[in-house]
C-alpha cells in the first residue's frame, strides 16, 4: 500500500510539472494578436483553445510604456455606479479598466480611495476590524506613473502612502518578483472567475489585464492560476482587482463599443455585458 501511494504521488508530481511547463510554453509561444493603439501603447489578445490550465481562456492585455505624453489616473464616483466605458468617455481617456471592489446596492467603493488629497471612500472592515484580502495592497498613482504597494500591517497604512491618488485593492499576487502566499481554503481564491489585474513588468511596462470567464469559450482563472500567468508575463509586481461581472477593458474608438473583452453580466459571449462599477483605472494623454 505504501509503495502504491508513493508511486501515485510521484506520478501526480511529474504530471503536474509537465502540465505547468506546457502551460507556461502556451503563454510564451502564443501567437498574440498585436494592435498599436498609440505611441507606447499596444493591445495583445489571445484565445487559448483548451491549451491553458487544461481549459479555454481568453486573455486581453493593454501594454503601456510609462513615458512622456501618457498618464495613468484614477476615476471614481463616491456613490453612483457607471460602466467602465462611461468613466473612460467622461474623462477623455484612451483606455479604462474596471477598478476595485464596491457596494453593488448603494454604490461607492468598499476599499479605500483617495484622490488629490481627499478621502473618497474608507475601507469597510470586517468583524473585529479585520481587513479583507482585497484591502492589503494598493495601486498608487503619482504624476501619471503607477506603482503597487503592500500593506505594512499598520492601521493607518493607506494614509501614509505617498501619491496623488490611491486605490486599495487585492489580493496582491506578486511583489518584487516573488509570488505572495494566498489562502488555499478561500473559495474566492481557488474558484475560476473572470479576473482583472494590473502588473508591472521587469522592463517597467504597465499591463492592464482581463481574463474572461463563466462561458464555454473562457473558463476564467483561480487566483493561483492568475498568479502563474502574471509570472509568465514577466511581472515584477501584480495585483488583482475586482473581477467577475465587473471585468471590463475599454479602449476609445476600438471596434463598435470600445469594449475589448467579453463582460458577463448579460450572460452572452459579446461585448455588451458591462456591469456598472464605482471606479476605474484610466490611461490618458497628457
């Protein structure tokens, strides 16, 4: 019995390694569709036909050089929910990506938002004042540049962050090229969903990423799978944003609606299923 168990575990380890190698090669060798949006900005999309994590996956990446003439910014409303595309249009943006978690019934972020020195929304903490996993990291916008920070364990961490705008979100996936430890028992982490993420690569490019899900054309990813994808995309730092039905990437004048991915709120495989959200990440021309 012991010999059988050891053999079975060995086979599982070997098979898992083969699948992991196959998945990484699928990403590295994917024939990404590349489209220039403007100088320093390009869109990459690819549909993995049962070739990534043994499933269909549809991934969209807006790759941005942090250069003069381009600016990353935060847009929000403290109470009223709007589509990601509407936030983008109202702010004359080049692109918009849905942001952090929010109150679907009453509007407003449930995570800390600060803009131009004013606190727009505070963290809504759990019982005993505990933070949720999506309140332990943040996007920091400073003079049009973007960085990712990790909670230092202090209660006033958000207030101490230096930047023009702050968006708390998470969980944090990668920091300084090291994958963060995620709770393996948390269903949010281990279940496949549409996902939204932001990564900063080794060559300091910003990646605005969507992974579609809840459809036979794209299964969505667990956060463990999403972390692996971030590593294969050469991320130094990576953070998860609100996903599920909120996942949306909009580009000005792109195709008919501007929506690149396949949002799920209408339960159809099209570009019309945007959910209204409380805040977004913007790409703008200075």
